[in-house]
């Protein structure tokens, strides 16, 4: 991600996007542990084991965020 930001943006415009990316990484780290703990408590709900819930929900979240970022970030990526 950092590499693509370097490709798409001029050097003087990198400060805010890189700061936002670092902040997003920190927020994701803070939120992922409680989410994982809550999902691991769903053992046996609807016939799925706890690790299956973890893979399913976090996979859906990752896929949806990745697709949304791919749709939004198409501006200069293919030109770079």
C-alpha cells in the first residue's frame, strides 16, 4: 500500500495519506483482538465452530474492504 501511494502521489503530498494509513493500521490492530475474542465465543452457533466463525466474519470484512478500496482507488493506479 505504501508503495502504491508513492507511485500515485507527488512527494510533497504524501504526508497526510501516509499518516492516515498508519492510523488505520493502528486502529485495525486495536479492534481486531476484541473482535476475534467475541467471534471465538460463538462456538457451536448455527453449526459452526469458533475458528470457522473467525475465518468467515474476518474474511467477509477483508473482502468487502478490499473491493471498496479497489473501486475507490482506481484513479491513477493503472497510469502509474
